[in-house]
């Protein structure tokens, strides 16, 4: 059960990382487009910032911390069981 949860969490975090990276790339390209006079969706990106990208970044940070804590506790429990 624990291994399944950790695998699911890791998979979810990988997908979330790609969402955040894609969001950043879109933002960078849209800003360059705005200064070049080409509309590449910066206004849409701003509308999606609060409901999509902010939670994705928060989930990524929280999930990474949670995953690290779970792995450290598991490592600590496994080392104390061997003694």
C-alpha cells in the first residue's frame, strides 16, 4: 500500500512538473511575443495563473516535501528494523 502511494505521488509530481514547465515556457514566449507586437496568449495566461498555475506550483512544492519526508521516514524505519 505504501509503495503504491509513493509511486502514485511520484507519477503525479512528474506530470505536475511538466505542467509547470509548460506554463513557464508559455509565459516566456508570450512575453516575448507581447514585446514583438504578436499576440501569443499572454492575457489568457494571466487569466489562468490563479486557477491553474498557482495551485500547480503549490502542489509541486508540497508534494516534493511530502515525498521527501515519506522516503526519509521509510529509510529511518528500515535502518532501525535491521538493528
